[in-house]
C-alpha cells in the first residue's frame, strides 16, 4: 500500500548538508531552492533538507537507511569518507540529525 516516504530534516547550513548527503552518503540531489533541497535515498525515500528557522538546529530526528551493499562494506566505505559510527551503526549528519544503517531483511 505504501511505497515510499518523505522525511524533513532541519539544517543550519544548507550547502554543507547537501555536500554531506550527496558527496559522503552518495545520494542523488533531485530538487534545490534557496531554502531547501531534496535528496533521493532510493526505493521511494526522499529527504528534504530545510533551512532551520532561526538558522540553528541540533537534530532530533532519526532516519534508518538501507545500504545497497552489505552492511559491513557500507560502514567501511562511509568510515573512509570520514563518517564516525556508534556501536549501533548510527552516525550524525553535520547538523546532529541521527542516521543509522539497517541490514536489509532477506
């Protein structure tokens, strides 16, 4: 019945956030304006990166991401790109939003 989703994450610096999501995480930028950008994380999940009201934000949202490659390989790739993981495969974007990798169910 549901085939995708849309998550809004507030960010303090939109350009920095777009660079992180596109260059570090490797997702595709699909729309951009002065106040927001939308990235396609695949399989119907879109993430809107929106300028935080007042210009400052420390994340409080958690988003689970399914890697295209085995979990251990995805972690290694992202660590090589400077991402620091916690014990539960979680990491934070530059604005403190919690992202985590989830092993796809077989």
